[in-house]
């Protein structure tokens, strides 16, 4: 059975925009995503501040990138959906401004940033669903633009131009 799964993964195409990290490092999924984000920032010579420095690897916290509050949601490379937590959005003024979808191949330390949703785009999706829990399944096709859209949004816009999700 495991041979079948390995063959299936080998046949699955990895997007050419995927970020490859050193396979020898042993990190959590969140740490893999943060390392890939740092690598993408460095490769593009961007001067973005990434934080919070003391709690960057906490999967329940948003990250701050260039003063934007960004929630990271993760899935596997072969997933069709991702789960977005709504816990932080229930506190007025504390919700994220952007949601970044990262698809991770944990065994190989490969990350593909599928795209971004703004808080307004996520609210449109939420309005169409019956939410009964603190999380929401969303199709990965809803996320647009990859890592480049994230960098464009936070480089070109003022933090006040994207509201927080409430």
C-alpha cells in the first residue's frame, strides 16, 4: 500500500513556483512555511520586516509582514481544500487582513504558496456558507496570485487599505 502512495506522490507535478528547502532540516509545518517565506523575501531582495519575532513559529498566531496582519493556512500539495481558522476573527480589531495559503510537502520540505485572500474576499466566501464552528473549509482555487500577489499587496498598499476580518 505504501508503494502505491509513494508512486502517486511521485506522479503529482510540483508547481514550478514551489520553494525547495534543505531536506535535511527537521521542522514543523509552520517552521517550513516561515523558512520558505523568508527565502522568497531574500531571493526577491525585499526589505520586509517579518514578525512577531518572539512568537513567529506559533501556528495559532498571525504573522506580521511589512505591518500587515497575515494568517497562514496550510495543506498538503495534493489537497483541494484548506481549513481557515476563524478564532482570531471573533475578537474585534484582531482579525487578519490577508490569508495566505501554503501547500506543504513535509517530507521533502517543499512549499508552494497557492495565493492570498483579502479579508473582504474571505467575507464574501463566509457569507455564502453556513458557519457553525471556528473554522471553515475553503477550496484552494479561491486563493489567487501566489506569493507574488502577497508581495504586491503589502508593498503597494497602505495597511489601512485592507480592513481586518471581523
